[in-house]
C-alpha cells in the first residue's frame, strides 16, 4: 500500500510513520515543512519525504494523490490559543487547504482517512460522545474558539456527502486529547500557545506556576499516543472494509481527569524527577487564572469531553492500555530531552 501523509512531521504523522515502518511493508510519501520528528526514517527506502508547504506544493500533492492508495491530510492548526488569536488562519489552513485535498481524492477515486476532532462535539451535554448519536454543540459567533470545531465539522459533512453522492471512500477519526512524546514543540509553550501538557511541562522546567484556567475544573480524557496508534493502524489496515464510510472516536475514557488533577499528577512526577533535582529547579505549584486573561476574549471552554469508544471496540477490538500517569511520565521525559537539546543549541550559538 502507498500512503500519502500531508503533515508527516507532526505529532500524529510522525508516530504513524514509526508504526508503518515498523509493522508493515507499506510505502509512505510524506510532505511537511521540516523533518526533525521523522529524521530516523529519512534513509529508509520505503519513506519518501519532501519538504514543502501544502499551500504551495500543490502540484506535488496532486501528483501524489494520483499515485497513492490512501491519503491522510493531517495538516492543521489544533491549538485552542490560535483559534482565539488567529481564527482566519485556522479556517484557511484547516478548512480551505484540506477541502482542496479532499476534492482531489474524489477526482482520483482515492481513499481518504481524515482527522476530524473531538472538538466537533463542543459543549455536547451527553455523558459520552457518540459518533452517530450525539449532537454537535458550539457557541456564538463572537467566540472564536469554535472556528476550529466548525471548520472540521463542515469538512466532515462535506466528506460524508461526497461518500453519499459520489462514492468517495473515507474514514473520519476523532482524536480525544492524544498525548505522548513529540506532542507540541516547547517553543509554542514559550509563546504561551500550546496545549495543556506541553504548557505545564514548560512551566515546570522554568519554575513557573501551572496556570489553572477558570479553576482547572474542565475535564479531559487523555490517551497515550501508542494506544491511539493501535486504533489508527486498525483503521488504515481496514480489514474487510470495516472502516469504510465510518466515523470513529479514538480516545481513552478511563483516563478522565480534571485539569487540576492533571496539574497535581505532573507536579508529583516533577517533584522526584532527576532533571529537577539535578538543576535545583523549584517544585511545581499552581495558580488560578481567568480564561479571558489566559486566552483573551473569544475563548469558551469545553467542560467535559468523554469519548464513547464502543464502535472502535466492536469493530477492531480496540482496548487502550496506558495509564495517565505512565503517559505523563513518558511525555515529560520527552520534553526534558527536548529542553536539553535546545539548551545545547543555544550554547553552540553563543
Ligand atoms: N488549560 C489550563 N492551563 C494551561 C493550558 C490549558 O488550565 O496552561 C486548560 C484549558 O482551558 C482546557 C484544558 O486545559 O480546559 C485543555 O486545554 P488544551 O489546550 O490541551 O486543549 P483542548 O483539550 O481544550 O482542546
């Protein structure tokens, strides 16, 4: 199988390449702005990397959609801070650029595996969000946060409609707070525009308090990226065509914690972490902050986000295994290494 991954150097793309190279004989054609997360595969003859931007490398993309069997358009902005500060960029990249790719999949009759998002459920009141039953609930227009959710939702609907009317082969998968090594870059945390675990890691390294937005009562279910990869690989293998025309939540309802609880877990890990002890960095602490202050106006939070994974379980026997604490440890260790590597670069530059 020939797999085209746009955004191959991202969190999901890079882990997917690891798995595909390790477990299959598939070929991967990948495009991204850089290759640091997939560097170890660059010499592998089954991995064909090209440096490029999906807004510019249009001919390369069209040619490779024609050439490949399945397309994963993973290029998107997925950080709430950016939804609030630069909603147009989110729309242009996440919606417009991806629509072009989807249309080419229709034109060349290629299978598309599209990353929808748990954000599409928004403030859904259901206890567990179900792919085929739950309503998708977003906020008013001045709340920029919802541009991501609604951009993704409309693409989900467009893909569904292409399947319905023109026979497009597709699967929509919805990541619920995937976490692990290679998550965001610490640089985004430095600018204050990162996701929760990256932001908290950065704060811990710098002896800063972890900021609990609106008291840290919002709850999320986190899944370790290794478990998430089991899910997405099953979708890609698509045995018996079971993934065709389907929507799947990929998450771990067992790892359901409030932001405050996550902060406490990270502080506990940090307390005994060799890196902290070696450097004499402060023990972690927390401080409460308002969402308006932290994100600016235009932010509205999601209070709870619990996936129903019964479809993944029934279809593929999907069973996530990694606990929150183990996943946090792995992720923090990864960031520690990244932090050390960045310090080395600064030293050499000086
Ligand atoms: N959050 C927080 N402090 C931070 C970063 C995030 O309290 O430094 C909260 C945020 O308000 C939300 C939750 O953590 O309730 C998860 O945010 P994240 O950015 O990871 O994205 P989301 O899960 O909302 O897509």
